[in-house]
C-alpha cells in the first residue's frame, strides 16, 4: 500500500511508515494512492464481520502484511459486535459502543494498536502522543495498556470532559500517562502538532500520533459501515442515507471511503453540534472556524476538524460534489428535546447519536432508509443523559470499575516546554 502526503504529494510512504509516523511533512495527512477493488460487494456482505473486515483491510494494505497477519490483527481488535437496532420504521441505529470503552473509537484504537505492533521495529522507542476531547483517549489508552514497550501520552482539556470519561482512561498507569492541560481541545491539538514539528523530539522519543489522523484508525472504521449494510434487509439496502455525528470528521471520512470501495450509500449527512464549521462551509463555501464552543456532545466540540482535507481529496478524486452531502447543526436544547423524543419511542440514546438522528429525521425522504451512528453508550454521558431524561441509568461494568479508582493525571499549562519534559520523562 502506498500513501501520499496531502500537503506534499511527492512524499510517498508505505502502510507501515504511515502508521508509525501518523503525519507527513508539514503536518500533511496521508491518503491512499489507490483504492482497492473489492470485487463482488454483495458476496462480501454475506461474510461474517471479522472475515469480511480482514478481507477489506488486507486488500488495502496489500503485500506489506500477509492476509493471515491481518486476519489475526482484526480478530484481536474486533472482539465485540456492531449491531443495528431498529429505532422506527425505516430508521436504524448502528451501535458502535459495545467495546471496552463504550465508544466507536475502540474499533480504530484497537486496530491501530495491532497495526503499530505489527510494523514497529523491535527495540525502537515508540511514544504515542494524542490529544483527546474524551473518547479517543480512553480507546487509545485501553488499546495499548500493558504493551510495555510502547509508551502512551494523552492530552486532554482540563475540566472539559466528563468526570466518568476521565476516570475511564486516567486511572490506568503503567505505560499510560495522561495530562490535563489548562486549555481547550484545540490547544491540546496544537501542542501535539508542535511536538510533531520538533524533529529532534520526534526522533528522540519515537513520536507517533494515535488520534483520528492515523490512517489505520480510519481503515478500521470503514469496516463497520459494511457491517451496517450487511445487517439491513436486502430490500432496504438501496436508497440508504447515513447520518454521521461529526467532530474531527474521521468517521465521515471512513464512511466515504467505504462508499468509494463500492458500498451502496446514496447520501451521507454531516451532523454537528454548535461547532458548525463544516455545515457553514457547505452552505457558504467559506471556511471560517470560530473558537470552540462547549456543548453537551463534547466529543464533537471541534471547530477545526483535522480530517476535512481527506474528505475534500476523496470527493475530488471520485468526482463527488460536496453539495451531495446533507448537513445540519443542532443546538443543545434541540439535542435534549430529541433525546426525550427518542426515549419516549423506546430508544435510549446519548447526545452524539441524538444529533445524528435529528438531522437524519429532518432530511430523510420517502423511499429512503435511514441509518445513524450511535457513537457512545448512554452511560458514558450519564450525567447529561440522567438529567435530561430524569433517569438513573446503570453503569456498565468497565465504567463502574474505573469510577472507583484514583485519578493519575499530571496537570500542565498550555505550554510546549512542559509537554516536552513529560515526553522525555516517559522514555527515560
Ligand atoms: C469522537 C466522537 C465523535 C466524533 O467523531 P469524529 O470521527 O471525530 O468526527 C462523535 N461521537 C463520539 C461519542 C465521539 O467520541
């Protein structure tokens, strides 16, 4: 597999290099030079989740890893299902929260950990550095926990993620270091970018990024779009519209990649909270990020989505107009209202999924089947969901266990020098 840097097309790397480096020169994102031909998609849809996913990922990766190796990586990573739940006639939820950290990022995080282990040189230093607005951190921490030759450093905006979310990944210790930064998620992302720009640091500690910019994460996410369609009754596979609750736009990138590989999807819908840079861009053609606005769907509080250049590239390559994307932005009040409606209809959801559901409902036309991604378990956002729905929802076992553990996070200013010291110390 060859990938090129979107900012410097002459920089070409292998899958292994892209996984290890995360980003290319000048902070450019990697993008596949070729999209594989998967052959008969209907036959693929007949396969079970792990076999089908192995086939897709193996086709992408090519000769660099054997199909047996990929099959084993996928088997290790995808140890939980991605079921469809019918919410009402013609509208389905794709539940991506049945993994160990109860959010879709388990799929990408775990496959990335497998990929990195498969392509790393023995005895080289590896430090995973990632910024999280909540869920990425938990997924990455759990995916790498106990792989002691890989150190993980996770930055998050102090006080801006839910206490339970924080407990889920800041209580692990061992090879996992978490840093609460005085600042916003965008500040954390800027610190990560600054670290990657520091060539010396990058080499000294073997920096690698594990947020949604790592190509292996996106590739893993392609697989559950196929799994969604595989579970739909055949008659409903045509005219399928998929609504994606979006923050950094990794999930939408993966969905569009799935479509480019032949998955029948009529239209994708971009659903955001008040951080609506992309919906405004699609409406006006002007890219005008504002400062980040805190919302109750905080995993989507991103005003400068990292993955957008990949979406532009893919659409251009495929000749798809950006105007083919549906879009909508949802306020906190509307999110709460939608959660109540869904609950009254018998489906317990959380804010991110509810946003996707709302925009889908507004835009679904006669004869279309609707599907929206449920990106997290309701209990992961327990405080918000309990308050809006006047419930006391049960904590699933992993959350209950971590909730009682001690927080181990370091606290640092929004300051690159302080971060550098942390990065050097974990490799000492
Ligand atoms: C990360 C996240 C999102 C946003 O996904 P992107 O791929 O960054 O667009 C949505 N919902 C939840 C629960 C998340 O954790």
